[in-house]
């Protein structure tokens, strides 16, 4: 094989790897957007989601006077709606139940 054949083969491999990289990037972007929309339903883009998160953090800081207290009951965390907190807790419980079932088998 001549040198030009190896150059052509290497460029074909580069093109294939670039295509795979772009496809993986688009899949990850789609997944991250779905996660963002699930966590921050009103956010249209990442900047709004970050702003909402910072607002919740500020509300949580203002809500507690003194040290950090853990174990907020559903709906008691400042800046978070009761239904949103309940659904998050239900998802965590379902995840725990699913992972516990897999460990026992």
C-alpha cells in the first residue's frame, strides 16, 4: 500500500469518529435538556434554570437562621413547591426500591 492509501484510510477513520462524536454529543444534549426540564419545569434554557436554582438557594439560606438543618418535610423547603418535593421524594423511593431489588437477586 502506498502512502496516499494510508492517508485516505486515516481520513475515513477520522470522519467516522467525528460522526460518532457528534451523535453522542447530540444524545447527551437531549438528555441534559430533559433533566433540566424535569428539575426546573418553567426554565426555557440553562441560564433560566441556573437562575431558578440560585433563587431556591437564596430562599433556603434566608429561611434558616442558624446552622444547616436537614430532613425538610415535603413542601417545607423554601422555594420548592410541595408537589415538586413530593414527586422528587417518590422518584427517590422508587429508585431505592429498584436498586434494592436488584441487589437481593
